[in-house]
C-alpha cells in the first residue's frame, strides 16, 4: 500500500535556487528514506532518517522528519541542472521493504 | 553496499507471452524485493523473495502471474506471465544488505513494453 505522498508533484526552478519537497505518510515508521530516480531507471539512495531523528544533512541535502505530523521534507540547496530527476520518499514500518509515495518531479533549468 | 545487475534492461514482448527478469547481487543478502513502477507512477512492492521458500506477495499480486525464484542469497528471478499491455512497466529488484531499518539498494530496472 502507498505510504508516502509527495508534494508538490512537479517543481521547476532555476539553477542556484533551493528546492523543497514534502512527504506525508499514513502509518508509523521505523525510518524514512529519500531516493532519486533519473529517467525512469534505478533508484539512488539519498538519505535515511530514523524515527527518533528530527533532522539530517548530507552535502547539499537536508531532511527533516516530524513524526507527530507524519511528514518529512527534503531540501536541496544551490540546485544544479544535474539534480533534475524524480524524488521519492519511502517509509518502512516493518524494518524491511519500503512503501513509496507518488514522487516529485524536479526540473532545474540553467 | 551492494552492486546489483538486473537483466534485461528493456524488452518488448507480445501479448500472452512471459518475460523473466534476473537479479544478481555481488554479495549475499537476506532481503530481496521486487517492485513494479507503472508509467508515471510510484513504486509498488510486488513481493519479498525468500531464499529456500515461496515468495511473500503483497495484496493484489499472485504467484501465478508473478512467479519468483530465489535459489540462493545472491540471485532471484521474477517472471511476468501471460502478458497484457497493462503489464507495461518498469520492474526493479531491490536488496537490503544492511538488514532491517537500513537502506535499500536498487537495480537499474527492466523496462517492459507489451504489444
């Protein structure tokens, strides 16, 4: 069953701007993970945040998690054209397989 | 980490035929999963491939349509049977080498088009 729902579904920005994507989920989770998918191919893992964490950073990425609101956000700072991709959040409540949201399609124009 | 080789990368099949997708991992992994991504949609879990026993299917997916083999800890196949145009999707295998509550790694996917 679908776990997360990303917002917005599509986002278009210019290089150098920040991109923020939100994800909401329905059931309790052990962790939430963000992935990037280029051109409908395999998913690349970006960052994992556990249910007892509130914020995590990795390079230009910043993820927050609010378990009381069942929501997470992914911030990409100083975006680049190479960041153009679809971004998915996936939650795990069993400790194993992820249930993914609908994804946000990000377009970064030069 | 884990390196996953998924084959074929794409195929075009006729209605009523079957396609078998292979997933090879460069290390032994306990957890292996198969996902489907329909055009413009998110990923939906088809099943968990269990080594030495029958796969565990999610609601809406059945063994007759999606038979799965898992002969060892590094290899699995997914067959999509009796193909119809509605089966046109990307199919991805995924592994969790780190165990529970750790990140998953994905293969590059198989783009299936059914005519």
